[in-house]
C-alpha cells in the first residue's frame, strides 16, 4: 500500500513465540528503504511505532520477521494492523514553521542593525567560539549515534521519559512513566535534568531522539565554550580567555565524557565549573569595594546551581574543592563582607533549587537506596580502578574501552587523562613561573592554590590516593568515598584548574603557550579519529541492540523503540 508524506502511527496486534520482529519498509528495497527500523516483539501482544513517510510514490510493507536460527515452535501471527496519523504530526509541522519564522526574523533583524552587528562582531570573540564549538562537535557529523558509548541508552531513556511525562500532563516531570515496562521510575528525582528539557521538547515536537540528543550535545558544547571564554577572559584578558577556553573545552577527559561514556550529567556539569572558579576568583582576589566583588555571590550561585541540577557526584566533588580552597584562604573568608557574600550564595543556591531539593530529600529520608547506603555499594576500595600515573600522560588508548582494575593493566582502557596540553601546564608553570619575582603576595597565593588544587585532583584520580585508609580511620567519610564510584571523575576539576593555571604564563612563556595550544588540537584529533572510525553506529543495519533491563529500548537507524513504541524520525 502507499501513503502520502507525513508522520504515522502503526498499531499491531501480534501473537508470537521467540525473538520475532516487525518492521515497516519500502517495498522496492532501493535506497533508504527502511522506514521504522526493527521493532522487537517478544512477550508483547500490542506494539505501537511512529514512523515518517518521505517518499509518497513508493509502496510500503509491514513485515513480520523471525531470526535465521529459528527454533522449533517459534512463530509470529499478525492479527490486526492499524495505521493512523501520528499525534505529534501537527506539532512537528508547527515546529518547523516556527523555526522558519525565527530564521527569517533573525535575518531581517541583522540586516536592520548591520552597523551595530559589525561593531559587535569586532569586539566579541564569536568566531573563536563557533570554531571551537564545531571542533568539539565534529564526531557528531555522522548519520548515527555511537552504539559503543557506555551510558547512551540510559540517557536517551531519560529524554524519552521526560517527553512522555509532559505528554501525560506532568511538569516538572518527577516519575518518568515509560520505564520498567510502564511502571515508571523516579529518575528525575535523583538526577537533575533541567537542561534535558531542551531535547525532550524537541522530542515532543516530533524530532527523533537521536537528532534531539545531537542538538543537546552541540548546545552544551556551545555553552561550555561561551561560559569558559567569558570566565577565563574576565580573569586573564580576552586573548588568554580564548586560549584557556579552547584548551578547557577540548580537553580529552571532557571529550571522553561526551563520546566514550555519554556521561550526560558529568559533561553538562563541566559547563558550569568555570563559573564557580570565576566567582571564587572574584571573592578571593578583588577588592571588597568593587562591584564585581559584591556580585561574586551571583556568579558562584549560578555555577553551583548549574552543577547541582546536572550531576550530583560532580556537585560533591566541586563542594569538596571549594571547601579546601576556603580552608587554605581562611583569612579572606572570615571577613564581614566575605561572610555576607557566602551567606547570599548559600541562600540563593537553596532557593533556586528548592523545586528539586524537596522531592529529593523526601525520597532520601523516607527510603533506603544505594545512594544513601554505603553497604549497598561495591567494596569501597575504589582506588583499585584508579588511573596509573603513566595514564595521565598517555596519548594511546582504546577510545571506547572501559575502566578496569589496576592489576589488569591499561592496554584496553578508555582515556584517563585531561590530555597532553593540560598536563604540560603544571610542568610549564613549575619551570617558568614559580620563581618569578615581579608578583605581589596575593597573586602568588592564588597561583599556588590553583597549582595545588590541580595536582591534588590529579593525585585523587589515581590509585595512589589512600581512599581506603581514610575510610577505615574516618568512618563518616565512607559514604562520600564510595559514592564517587570512579576516581577519574576528579579529572573534571583537574581540567578547569589546569586551564586556570594557563593564565599564569606571560612574557617569556608565550612560546610554551603556543606549543600547548598546538598540542591540544593534535591531542583532540587523537579522540576524533578513533571515535568516528572505530565506533559502531545506531544506524548501521548490521547492528541491532536491545536493552531490556531499562524498560526495553531499541535504537536503530532513524528510530528508537521503547516497549514497542517507536520514536518518529526527524
């Protein structure tokens, strides 16, 4: 049969035994013949799939399929098929009309303010921001997502869960309805997902989950580069800020979080870490009577809120290093205006996050979960899966590898480093900056603190840090220690602190800076090439992946199915 162009919903009543599948395809089997992708049917009587018809002149078929190694007694019986217009079809049309109107209005606005925009472009660094964002997003320039990414399915389920919650009238979404075969799961109670509403809204308007996720990654890359440019530029000048932002945004650990691990919460939290650093810099270094000092509470609160609503573990790690810096610079803290700033910051963070904190604390107090019970975690000798010191300097690694025990070696492990460019910064500072005499005492203290925090975070990411020793002697630290789970999470702090160290290079050290800037491009290529070349794509017809323990999600081609429900292609 044939259908006009548009988005449709397929509902089929199926009886089957064995690993049966259903698919919608173009009958001619020519180019771009897949329409819905494979829909798993095991243990389902009714399946629903949304799909898009792009070619009105090509007949389509609905096919039931069994595996090649069919066993005795396995069969598939299609009792009824019903195809209707998709519920999101109108929303999708309105969405594209809206985008077109926005684009037209934007062009007209730029033309009407041509002179002002030229002056703005000369004063700002938007070109560098765009270029670095494109470089960070380069692995996305393929027609698939990376099947090998560690946590990809979980976070795609989160996006889909928020979308389904909004469709059911929930806002903000707390219990995502589609998990665990329709029983729902409180993922949004324990996971801050404020920014995930962006891809969820795209899904609500009929954009495929793959395209929505790619848009989210590009948005985070743009935000990270922009925030880093602003913060480092304010601390070290425009040119230095651009370089530090490029080095920070393209550090290997951040790219690993995006493409190897698909650690959405962690790489989202890294967007806001420069804001916290910038706020602390204003608090510790600027005179108390300046306007920037008075507004430092807002910068710190904005950064802490962004981190808290992105990733709970990164919040814990950030809080630890903020406390360390406060202890070291206690003389600057115990002053009237500083204490008032800290009080404002804490109050603002609590008030801004009450909508998330109240249900989170309610669950934590009323129930026992892995997150609040140290005995439910793996044994707390977590240094066994820490990085070796040599790995911090490695440029050869398995891009889609995993973390293994120290005793198993590092041959097939994922990158556990911030990259050569950032690892050279502490060495360069030690060789060229430590003994400079033309600096005041406050500047020296700030530099030494930055270097100390970078070295401490690097040390804490290795197996050499005595976590078990601390947990044995200080039992109240046990839950905090085991909740970190993986020591290489501390590399996020190392990345931002080493990038801040980069601002200390000036004068005779410019050649060192230029060398590190070149190395970050080369080191970044060490991730880009393997990511694009070694990964398996979700659109590859030979790869079919079903994750049943998370509510069943099947991702393939331009569609994704959860519990038999398809996700429409863009």
